[in-house]
C-alpha cells in the first residue's frame, strides 16, 4: 500500500494553510552556515523546499545556481510570487526520488522529517547519487521522537549516524545552538560529506 504522505497530502496542506513548519524566514542555523560560504557558483539543491525562504535568501545574496524541488506546486508558485526573477528552470515540481541532476550542496530543512521513515535509506542513497564528489548535505534534523503516524517524524543522533555513515563522512552533527525558540534543544545541525 502506498504511503498517504504524497502529492495530494502536501497540496492540501498548502491549500489549507496548514504549514506550521514554515518559519517565514531562513532558519537561523542554516543562515549562519550560508554566511560563511564564499563560492557563489555552487550548485545548490533545496529538496522539499516548501516556500523556500532559504532559496530566496541565497538568491538575493548572489547565489544563482540554487534549485528548489517540491512535490507540491503551490510553494514553488509562492516563491515565484515573492521573487519573480527566480528562474523557472530552477523550480522543480517533481518527486525527489526521480531527480537526475548533480549538486555540490544540498540544504536539508524539514524534508527528511516529512518523509515516511520507511524511505530514509532511499533518501540516503539518493543524496549520495545526486551529490558531486565531496558534495555536502547541510542543515537540520530533529533530535526528538516527534510523531509516528504523520509528519514531522523524529529521530536521534544514534539512528542518523547508523543511517548516514556508510555513504557520508559525518563532519558535524551537533545540537543547534541558535534554533528558533520552539525547536531549541530538538535540532542537530548536520554537515555530511559524500564519501
């Protein structure tokens, strides 16, 4: 049986304005990481990007190779409305697991926790496949149990280490010191490098 967490599930969330995960800003730990990137030519992917304040921030900072992917069209339209000059070719309305492009950096911001946990190994394999040599996944993962029947699905550092370490060097997986208040103590900042 297919997971109920599909395109229709996410479309209804956006149409009904049930987007509690949307911070209406760049997540502070991710913004801190962005501020130290000097190579603005990096090919960056934000999968499950949603309204993608991260993409908007990067684009306004001069990063022109930023791609946002989402299974729901509405958040891509929302980004385009806020930032009309964002290239249509860099807004991908598709399933992440069907992606065939290559990237230097993937930004993880509430995508992993939105996927059915049964897909986590596929996520790791696909990330490894689409990243260029020495490519990175950076961002946030929840370090809390959260939900078992619907997103967001939680996890913990031990599980993540076991899951990612076969294909990635775990450079960082530390408690995020600058999370937004409701998530403080529940997020780890990750920096995983493709082996």
